[in-house]
C-alpha cells in the first residue's frame, strides 16, 4: 500500500483513471524505481517504461495517429509500449496477432473501418493511415481486441477502462495478485488473457517476468532468478514447463490458467513441480472477462468442472443448452445476458460443467459426441501425452472426427492406435488418427487448429492419391 494512503483510497484513485497509460503514469509517480517488467535480459522500472511510453506518444501524435489503430509490433515490449503510448494520445490500440498475412491485416482494417496501422520494429516506428473517417464510439472505449476469427476476418471488439480495471479488485483477490506479485507469463499481448493479467499486475504495482523464447528451461531460470511467485500460462504451456523443470520449485504460491482444461495427469505434474502452489482453473471469454473459477486441489476431480461464478457474475443455461452470462464487465455494444455459444450445465452445487463449443459437437449417425469429453478420454489413456479432436464434415458419411495425438516418449505407435480403437465406444473412435511429436501452438499459446486442419487436408489429399491408411499418410506429412 502507498505510504499515507489507505488501501480503499488507493483503489478509488486507480478506479478513477481513464486509461492504462494514466495508470502507468500514476504507478511511476508512486514507485519510479520498482521493476515492473523483466523480458529476458531487459529490465524496465515503472519510471523507465513510462519514459518510453511518453516518448512514443509524442512521436505518434506528431505523425497524426488518432482513432482506432491496428498495432503490429515485433516483440512483447514493442506491443506493450505501443499499446500504452497510443492510449496516452487518445487513440484506441488493437494489437494484431503475430504471423498474420498482409492481406489478413488489410481485411481486418477494411472490414472494421479502422483509421490506420502503427508498425513498431525495435526503434523504428511507422504510421500508415487508412484514409477512413474516424468512427464515433457510444462508450468511453480505450482499446480494442480481436475475435478469434475462426470463421472469417477477425472482428474488433472495444473495451472501456472500467470493463477490466473495475473487476481487478475481485479477480486479484481470488488469484492473489498484489504489490508483491512477481508473475511469469508468456506469449503475445494480443491474447487477452495475457494482456488482462499484465494489466492486473500493473494495477496492483507488482512485477511481470516474460520471455520471447519458447524454451522452458530458460523460463525456469528466469523464474528462479527473479523470484517468480505467480504463474499465468495456458495448460499446454504449463504441461511443457512441468516436463522440463530440473527440480521442484516451491516459490510459486499461485497458478491460474484457462482457455483449455486441466487433465488429472497435468494436475499431478503441477503439484509435483510446484508443491506450494494453489492451482486455479478459470472460464472466461474475450467478450465477457472472467466468468467462473475452480480451485483444483484434487487430481481426480471432474476435468470439465469449471467451478462457480466469480462474485457479481451470473451464469445460467438456456433452453438451447448454451451458457449465458450476466456481467457488467464486458466489451462494448453487446446485450446481456450474452453467450459465446459454449454449451454446458450446472450441477447441484452451482458449478459449471463445460460441454464445449456448439460447433465442436459431432453428430455421428444420430449420436452426439462432445469433442471436449472425447479429448479428455484420449488424454487419460496410457502412452498419450496430449490430444486434440476436430469435427470433420464429410458429404458422404456425415460428421466424423479426426484425432491428433502426441505419444509419450517411448510409447509404441501401433499400440496407441490399437488402444484408441478398443478403449472407447465404437461410435466415438475417430475416423482419422494422426500421431504428432507435439501439437502446434499459435502466438497466444493456444492449439493452432488452423495448422491441424492443414495437416488433415494434406492427409486427405494423400489418401485420395492412393494412400490406403492414415498410418501411411502420416509418414508423408
């Protein structure tokens, strides 16, 4: 707590700010020499980060930046400084995902009516205005986020300062984020989970540690060197980190994660390598913020159980089987209650049991199969380290499934295929089984389903060319 101010006064002062650049400036005035960010070998205090932001803001203002602006930045620090600098001059930054093709970027700009692109490559900054008129906003929006874009050009959704910052006192209390927090996270800030987590630490006056490298041993070194006590990583990355750890690390007191489910094996692994950690699984959405959470202390718990609603958040199940959420903390312009088209149910304790996205269900010969539950069943089989199931539309046979499996080290591949075909119900057996050394991830740390669809397309093309089994097709990819 800041000297001379009660905690409530501090919270009220931060709540009255208008954007996250103002929040950084406020923290830099209070604790200029405290380290806010460690990115591999680079350290930035609150004051040093503010000076970078202020300098970029002057440059962006001189170049005429205003309105809703796409941000293309090479690295984490470039993303963060651009995000804050554009807010400092009243623009609304929208961070782009890494790896997007130029035509995709142009389509996002064109179809969302954006005013330009801010490019940040090291010390080089370039503004490309679109010539489109600045749009009016009905709310006090300070930033934009991208939808997943899984079925077309990503849509831009806007947020006010209060739509995240207003909920930080609640989420930070549950996730135990405070001024003493040293949080490790990894990946692009275009992933709203990363951005929200970083801003929550900024709000509390703590420290963030990250890396531009996908090297778990290096992450471990950073964690031990800088006294990391909180982890925010998606389950896939937690699993990779746990497998790579040299020895247990008792310094972590909190792990919170979402976007994917935690299997029993993942929980056992995390409890072994982080013996002092309280592990929480949350359910949330870019449109809605945090919705439910569960404390995962029992590896035998139901992996699809996403826990109870956060304080002040309402969850209900509609007649259509979809999850509907009532919350004041959401993107601008949507009607509440709102659904992101996830299915689920509520048990007698009021806990949310996740059923997966509606389009992720498979109707196979009249039998409805949840890809989420099929994935959990496959991950539970011995010899399988990870699994993803995709629905596949077949004009002749109807809906089918393709399973992408990562074998454990030393596992015999023919045995895995035999086991899958005999360990689950015959109707649930995937029509295509692909064994991979690892599952592809996008820059947000999530499973890259587009890449998996490309692999599947290659297999299908090879099959049409005369490959008589998925095992032979696999050898060609």
